[in-house]
């Protein structure tokens, strides 16, 4: 377990070393750092500047100045200094948080101050809150949401702030949803904003459906996604079908849709809105745009969980688009991984789909990808699932993989990626290869345990 101390304990130890060892401030700090490091104490969040022993550190002085003035130039000067300080590391952000910098500047945003000053304060927050989202409270949350709707000039910065404060922070995501952010998003989309504004707004949706906070045992990712789908799924589908949709907007739309389609009913809604052939057309239209291709394959992976859509995709010849992408972007991991995952899902429990992929020589692309990315575990395991799902109930096609050296490649996974041992063995079994299976119920000497 990592050992940590407070800034106060560090400061007290510096003072003790300074007096006992008759050192100057810089020497005392260096000595204190060495002492704590010898005890395996993590000092990442500790400020180690000489000013820590001053009666009033620079942050305290700037906070007092901010509290006593409404002069635009003076506030800007303090904000710029605080931003430079926070850019030095998380320890300075924690110091600013302790000295109430966030509260004081939020107070300023409630005043009638010039737009440029508001932008500067919010820009500071994008630095200050990055990696330190815990300080967000209901008051600042509501302020950001009000600005999201009422200040188009501040929209980009507010969206960035919302994304930053949602990252690895389940409580903040729930606070935004509880304070009607979904209604704000819906209103903004309904007002038919420019593509640039709409793209910014859409970027909020995936942020609300993350599940990346290790401190939270149970996230509301699924519930948030369902709530967003109830209000936004059909409007987003209609946007996707728009004839003159701009290229920059396509990526944001697909990303948003992928994050809120989380059950079979959502897939059916997307299909009923006629979006499946639209996505195939986008793949053809933007075949040179790597980011859009990844987003298209990712969205289709989500939709292919529905059997009817899975069958429809194969009838619309998605297999040819996957072959084209695998062939043309063989050295690009993002496209390769997305294509392998989609192929694996299309072939799951669908032997007739697997046969189509064999007929277009898809095993060549699977094995080629596994060779190119031989040190990447995510590609290796995706390749294994492609092999397994394509070959399952299509054993007459085993040779298509075996002739390309699939057995050797998969056996290498067993030695290089222990965490994917089971996935690799599943693929070997489907290929009819020799597999040594573990029997956990057998004792160390090979004797079966007694009942």
C-alpha cells in the first residue's frame, strides 16, 4: 500500500530539519524529501517550494487580491499566474483547491464581468480541473450547465470542462444528469446549431456514459445511456441520415450513438430509423477517413448484437468493406482492431456468415494482422475470436487458417500473453489442433482430488 502524508506534516518536518540540522530552507526541503523517500512515502501531491514556510504563500496572496478587486486587468493577471502554477503539477492544483481558488473564481463568474474575462477564468478551469475533478460541486455544476445553454461563445470551453470533470469521476457524471444536462443537450440539438456547435455538444454524450471510476463499485453508465437514448436516439438517427452532413460531424455523431445504444430495443430503434444502410454508405463515402471508418465499424459492432441487423449487414455486403479496410490499412491498429471485432461478432453463431468470409479469403487478412501486431495483445485476442467464430461449425475450412500458419501464431500467444490463454485455446480447439487443457480439480502430483 502506498504511503502518503499531508502537506502540513511535510512542512512541519522541514521546519524541524531546518532547526535541528541548522540548514537553510532549500537544504531542509531536500533533506526532508530524501527522508520520506527512504520511507517509501509518495510525495507526488506535496509542494516542495521554499514558499511553503512563508506565512502567506503566493496562492494565498492571489486569493486575497481576487477577493478585494473587480478590476479586469488585476483578475486576469492573477488567473494567468495561477494557471502557470497549476501547469507545474497536481500538487499545485491541490494547494489552489485548499486555498479556495475555485470558489473565489466561481463567485467572479456570477458577476457581470466582460466576456473575455469569463473565457480566461474558464480556460484556467480546464487546466485546474484536469486530473482534479473532485472539487466540482453542485453550484459550479449548475453554473456550467446554465452557460452551456445561454452562452454560445463559451460553448467549446464549457464542453471541455464537462468532459474533464466526467473523466474517472462517477459522482460528477451523476450530478450532471441529476441537474438535467440531458435536457440541456436536447434543447441545444433541437435549436439546429451549426455543425461546429453541434459537434461540441455531441462530445458530451460519451462522457456521461463512461465507467472508469475505480472508486465506484456500481456506476450508472447503463441508466445514463438509457436516459440519453430515450430523449436523443431518434433525433441523432435523423441527423445521421441528413443528406448534407459534414465530415467533421459524422465522427461525433457515430461516437455519441455508439455510447447510448446499449440494449436490443435501441438497436431496433436505430434499424427502424433506417440507419444501417446509411452507415454502410458512410463507410464507402469516407473510405479514406481513418477515424470515421473506426467509428463506423464500432457502431456496427454494437448494432450487430441484434440478429436481424447482423443478417442485414451481411446482405448489404459489409464483408467486402471489412476486407477492403483490412487490406488498405494493414499497419493501422485502430482500424484493424475494429474490423476484427466486427467480423468476430458477425460470425458468432452464424456459420453461413463465416462461409462468406472464407469465400472472400478473409483468413489472409486475419493472419496478416496478427503477424503485423504480434506484440499487441488486443489484436491477438481479437484475431483468436475471429478464427474461432469463423471456423465454428465450418470445420471444412480449417485448412484456410492452418495453411497460413495460424497454429504457430496462436501457440505463440500462449507463451507471450498468459492473460489470453483461454481465448487462444478456444481458437486452437476449433482448428482441430493439439491443446493442453488445465484441469484445476487435479492435485499437484496429478492425482484426482477425493470427493
